[in-house]
C-alpha cells in the first residue's frame, strides 16, 4: 500500500463516529511527522523513530505477562487523547508496523469512547521453599472484579512457571495489614522469618489505597505459603514433635511428599545412607545448600511430611552406565576381517591398540586411522569412550596413515570423505554408494594430482605413472559433491547446481578453504563387495566391571543406569563386592513412578508412594535406574 493511502485511512478513521471495541493507540507527534513527510515533502522512503516511542513507558513491565497484550503495555502518565495520542484500527496498525518497528498499544473502549483505566500495584510472588524473591509491578484493569483478577493471573502463571501447580484455584492474594514505612527488603525479611502480618483479599474494596500485593502460589500437592507457615508455627508452639517421632526420622523413616518421583527417591537415599548424608551436611562450603536444607528438615523431624521444591540441587557425582551386551564384531584391516570382542572392559583406544600388532600395521596408535562408517554416514570417534559405544551395524576400518597424511598442520588439514558409487539416473544425475565411506587427509597446499593419488591408494598401492596410464578416468572417475538443492556451492567451481564437477588432474594447489570435502569415486560397474560381518551377541550385561581399579578410590559410587534401555535387559547387580557394599537402589515401577530401597543397620527398607516397610529379601533383577555403593 502507498504511503498516501495509509494517510488517507488514518484521516478517515478519525472522522468516524463509532469506534470498534478494541482500538490501537498511536502517538500524535509520531503520526504528524509521518503525515507531513508524505503530504508536503512527498517522501516515499521516510526514516522514522520507532512507533509510539514517546508515549510508551519502557521502564515498566508486568511481573506476570498476561495472555492478552492489552494489559501488558504501559503508557506514560497524564497522557490525553487527541493531544498525545489518537485511535487507529488494527488494519492501519498492521500497515504501519510492516514499515516501521515500534510499540503496539491496544486498549478496550468504555463509555464515551474512553479507554479502560489501569491500576498499578507493587507485586511480590511467594511460594513454599522459595529461595529468591522478586519485586515488580502488576497492572489491573479498574473494571475487573476479584474473580477476573484471579483468572487473568492464573492464566499468566500457567505459561511462565518452571514448577507444577494444580490446574485451578492455585493462587491467593494478600495485602499487608500495615504498610507504613514498608520497603521491599523489609517485607522479604519478614516473609523469610515467617512473622509478616497479611490479610487475605476476598473483596475488590480491600485493594483501595493499597500499595503492595503478595501473590501466594500453591505448588502441586502442597499447600499455600502462608498456610504452611501458620502450620509450622502451630506445630512448634504446641510441641507436637515427640521423641519417638524424631527418633524415627533419624533412622531415615520420615516420608517425603510425592515419594514416587525420581527426585524424592534420590533425596531419600541421600538421607538414609550415612556416608552420603554426612558428606552433604558436613560440607562447610556453599555446595549442597539446597540438599542440606531438605535433609536436615527430614532428619531432624521438623514435619510429618517432608516437602521439597524443584530447587537447583547440586547432586553428587554419578557414573553413567550404558546398558549393552557383549558382542563379537569385526575390524577390517586393509579389507581383511579381524574378529574382536566388544564389551565394557576396554575403551575404543585400547581396542585399537590391541590390533596394532597385525602384520600389515606394526606401528603406534598415532600412525593409524580408525573409522566407523556405512554407505551414508561416518562417525566422529571419541577414543576415550567405552568400546561398546561403537554403533552396531557400521563397518570398522583400520589402516596406516599414508605419507601424504603425515605432519599436516591443523590449519591446512582437509578431511576427504570418499564415497564409492555407480551411476544411477533418477531425473538428474545421481550416484548410488555401494561401500562404506572411507576417510583420508591432505594438505591445502597439495596438488590436485596428489589428491587423485591419495584416493587411489585407499584401494591399492599404485604410483603416479601407473595411476596416470592405467587408472585415470578408466576404471573410475572422481567428482566433487555438490548439493542438488542449490543451498551449497560446489567445492571446485563455487557455483550452485553444477551437477558435480569432475576432479581435475593437474599441478594446481588445492586451497579449498573448506575443512571437509566429499568426493565421489564413480565406477562404470559396481565392484564385488564382501558382505560385512554380522555382529553376534553372546552375553547379557553385567555390572562387575564397574568395581574395577579405575573407580576403586571413590568413597561413594553412584551408578546411573540408562533408563531408556532397562526393559530389554535382564540386569544383574552385586549387593557386595570385595571393595563396595550396595546401600541404596532406585527402581522404575512405571512410566512416571519410582520406588527406592535403603539399607539401614543391615535391614532393607522399601519406600513406596506413601509408606515404608521392612523387606527381608531383594531380587537382583529389579528395573534399576540408580545404584548407591559405599566403599568398605
């Protein structure tokens, strides 16, 4: 739409007698500058400041953002219609906002075409076990009743909270009984000390002449903050915590609310196992502060049920355990199959080192290249990871580095990924791979002829003269890969949709700039390829190896079992080894339910949803997700 047409729409809208229920506000100064530039200066590309920059108050923002943006924008004080701002329609706003950035201000019209008036309060949210408090402002429509205020705030909270609440009726509003000389710091101090005096807001008239509102948020399966505070004070004053109950708590027999969650099971094991509890409680630094608070509350019997919030817990270190089965597999050394055992007793580097005595290798680890590839992908390998992390169904290949691959600076190093293919026409020229990807490395300073020879020596030992006479574009041809959708330029010609350039054979330097290059080696006829060895699984997973020397110095050993892999395996674990004793188990019972077992004075206790019980025997094939061992 032309600028003069937008001006005409604005002027026509101002002459209307009846406005829509929702209008958009537009700065009078801003629009006057715009109209003058269009009408009198005849400008078409007008540089303008952001729309409404002079009437919006950028220093203010709601603590809780309402779902309806009408209530989220703040105007400067003492603005007047037709002096500081005018009304426009949504259509006009859309045209202007497509041309200029700015602040969208919507309002609802009341009687006599006046916009709704907002009331602003200082706003402080509170909830159980809160660590950090914030103060901000929240504006309410002056026409709202209490039911509407609660509804708008609940809808805003459901989209912004990081913890769970009931679906409805989970907030309560309070004012201060005494607001004289009150500051935010003073309010927070009294809230923390649970001595603040508040009044629950039931009627809208209670907000008259008030400055502060406290928003009490009820967490899922918990009470409100002020109800909880009153109950704790009542319990302490009436002395309901008898010695027998406290003694049970110190035996670890208190109950956590939501005891079927993974977090509550972890906290219960932390509290029950003496070595772990002492590690947390005796730590003199700020570390484990939130854990310390929860464990102390339970262990010293402050409440019948121990409540906890989703705080930022700093948990103890855990060892990640991937559930795997040992298998026979094969590593191909110059296409010769070598059978190996892959299990959790070696990492990938150790597995490779065990093969270096092969007659075709006879070298050290830094002189070989180990690959894990199939026809379409090649994996980046972390040699410190366990061997069982190697993907099943991929081809593992091991060879010596060639002379062109040695002593290359990292800045000049290019990774070449070689795809052996045949032609396949499906609308435009394509290549069909028939063998696993091979990798090699070359310097940016090398020549194109060196690249040809490097690739050729992946398949056979051949010198420059024999390659040029017997192989160059005879048995196969080399092509650069180009993305057929046009989003990536060809490595060689720097054009899109070049349909793959052939790799030239000359003395020019490569100097690609790219660090990874894909090369198609395209054969006229597919070579005969020996089918890859099919892995043979021969042993279920066992946890014995996790008590070997690498971890023997750990006083506390917590094994984190991969939850997604539990069911397919018959997991076995040890209650006792020569170094460690099992003292805690967390079991996954269903999709969202857990239970835990803790050893106290040689007696096992089972903690389920809302109770505990002594158990005489534990099976060694539970669906465990965490195991807690303590060094003897």
